[in-house]
C-alpha cells in the first residue's frame, strides 16, 4: 500500500486533532480499534467491498477508499455480500444512476441476512439533492452518504457510522477549496496509477452535470504531483495517467502559474517512469506548446483523447463547447501532421436538443476526416439542473436511435482501419494482466492504447516487452514477443 500510516503511534483517547490529514489518521486508528473488537467477537476480520462506477477520477478516489479501509484492517473483497459495502457513484448519464439503484436493491437483500452490514454511498450522485431525497424515501437502509468534496473525511464518517449510528449519516459539502494530501491508497494495478492533477471543472458544457457535482477547478501544485509520482515509481509504477476534466487548463489558478505542457516536461524527468498518459483534453484549450512537448517526448504515450461531442458548429455552440467544426478539424489535422503515429480518440453525444439528421451528418463528416482510432458514442441524457435540460426542442427517441446507429457503424469501420495500420510492425507493449478467457495469453497495451494479446504468463505482468504485431482482429492485435524494435 502507498502511504501506509503507523496507526499504533496515535493516542485515540485524547481529543481528535483539528488539522488534516492528522485528524483522519486519528479516526483511522479509532476505526481500527472497532475492527479489532469485531475480529475478537466474530473470530474473523470484517470484509469490505468498494464498488466503482464512473470515470478514471472516480476509480482513483475508489483506490483512496480501499487504502483507508485496508489500513484500518478490513479485508478487501470483490463480493458485495460483505460487512461494509461502499458504492462510489457516477451521475453523468441517467443509466449510471439506474445501475446504482438496481444494485442497492440487491444489497438490501444481503443486509436482511447480515444485520451488521453497513452500506455507504459516495461520489457524484450524492451531490444531487434529488438523489438524497430519493435515498431517504426509498433506500432508508443506506447507513452513510457523503460527497465528492469531503471524500478525505471518509475515516471520520466511517467512525461515526460504526460507533454510534442509528439511521443514515449524511455529510454533503456544496464546494471546497481544500485538497488533502497523504492519505493511504490501495492501487488496483501495482505497475500503473492514475494521479489527480486537478479537481472540478469550470467549463459548464450545457449538457453536463460534472461542474455541479465536482465543483470549481482546483489544481494541485507541481511539487505535490511530482512527489506523488516519485513515490509511486519507487513503489513499482512505470506508467502514470494524469487526471483532470480538462487537463489543458491545468495550473492557471496556482499562485505560481504553470502550463500543462510545463508540468508534462517535469514529469518526463522522473527517473524510472516509462510511460505518461493523460485525460481529458478540451479542444478549446489545447496549446501548440503541448503538441510540441508531446512530439519531442520519449515517455508521453502516442494517444490523445480529444472529445468532439458534435461535428455541427450550430450544436457545438448550443453545447457551449467554444470551438467550431472547422477549428476542431484544423486542430486534429495539425496534431496528425506533427505526430503521425498518434491515436486520436473521442467522445460523441447523439440527440442533443435541437439536433437534426443534418447535424449528425456533420458529425459523421468529422469522423471521416479525422479517422478516430476509437470513439465513445453516447445517447444524450437529460441532466436536471443543466441548461440543456431546459431547452425545448428535445429530440424524439426514434430519431436519436437512427442517428446513433448510423454514426456508430461509421465510427467502428473507421476505427477498425485505423487500429490495423500497424499490422506487421514491432512495438512496445506494457503487459497488464493474464488474459481472462485464455490463461496461456497475456494482455497489454501499445503506447497508442491499442490492446494486444500475446502468449506469455504472469511473470510478464507490469513489464514492457517488444512485440511483433502479427494480426489485427477488429480492435485488438494478436502478437508475439520478439527481440528488437524494428
Ligand atoms: N471532461 C471530459 C468529459 C467528462 S464526461 C471532457 O470534457 O471531455 C465523459 C463524456 O460523457 C463526455 O465527453 C460526454 O461525451 C459524455 N456526457 C457528458 N454529459 C452527457 C450527457 N448529459 N448525455 C450524454 N453524454 C454525456
Ligand atoms: Fe463536462 Fe464539459 Fe467539464 Fe467535460 S469540460 S466535465 S463535458 S462541463
Ligand atoms: Fe461520472 Fe462523476 Fe466521473 S459524474 S464521469 S464519476 S466526474
């Protein structure tokens, strides 16, 4: 575990300290006493299950929750029939919420058979007042609800829930300017890690709920980020993914402003680090400086996720994206010219209010021109409280479906051709895991993020190997380890 805390040295009989993170360490020590009492009473350690919904940022937050639970002494399990279950939720589209409600119903079944079980909910959904009302009314068996701004307080809230709680403990903050460092973290992969470089979003794209549930943009200092990365590398990490809703506006509000490109140059210098990825780039803020830094870098991966959302300038304007179709095309073209081996991936929404078939055609035109290496296509989902939800011309479901299917077909054809362009080449693969369906294979990724399967065993996991890409099957390669980079 990264940042393990020496809980034995903490005196839990005095008053809790006021400063962070010492306060949380204190409550972790208190919780650990509870865990020890549970173990004596039941002859086993309590089990905890952390379930993540949503994006990479949520995944990183879940690693923090896991780190705290493990430090306290809980046994982590993937089985939701556990003594403590926490759902880290997402609310970007309605289907994300529906999934959580469905799974909560199942948890209630387990709780009836295990009355000691505690259920917690955190993450983006809980920041919405309507969700909290629904939880109180229809899911009263939930024991703890907290939000995105006070995740660092998890140990303290867990202590309240374990020690005195009768009824639902709810703690939601509307916003924060606090960034608490140095809590324990349990990584999912020993060799790669996400790193938050900033929190929140100031863009207010008109369809998007993220700025409302994640608050205003706040950047961590380069010193804190670099210190974390150096620590991770010393702990076996070779690939980092720098995370933010719009990394291209990183550092603007720091007391000593730093650009994202400058941060990347500093990260590049960390010895022992092999690969650098980042997510997500807003096209309006992508600088020439960033393109040049990527081009000259040995470590920054050949992959750029550049969400398009729509190819129609009219719709882009209503989405408040602040670029036109032509500007996007010009930018993507420039990136392809400067860095020819880069993979460009994107997100597209179909069915935004007022969207016509002609608008979808415009989006398809961009797909044909940019030739995305992969594109995530989403059906527009109306999010209460966003400007788009109040727009009058919501598109009928039938029309949305037709546009979506046409776009998806095109996106898949283009991506298939793009991905296959390295057949026969020799490239580096970072092996990530033993293949789930065929244990004689391992699975990894190219610098450009394409998946490669190759013969091998668990000893390769976490290693960079040189692979000949023998055959492309749609969106992945079958390869074989070979001696040299050609
Ligand atoms: N900050 C990132 C996106 C985070 S949300 C960015 O700006 O690129 C991930 C994706 O979800 C978005 O790119 C968008 O395509 C999709 N999305 C967001 N809100 C949506 C909504 N209301 N309906 C459908 N898709 C949505
Ligand atoms: Fe949402 Fe836009 Fe912010 Fe991305 S940039 S999180 S789409 S508001
Ligand atoms: Fe979802 Fe929150 Fe991420 S809404 S996409 S988990 S920031």
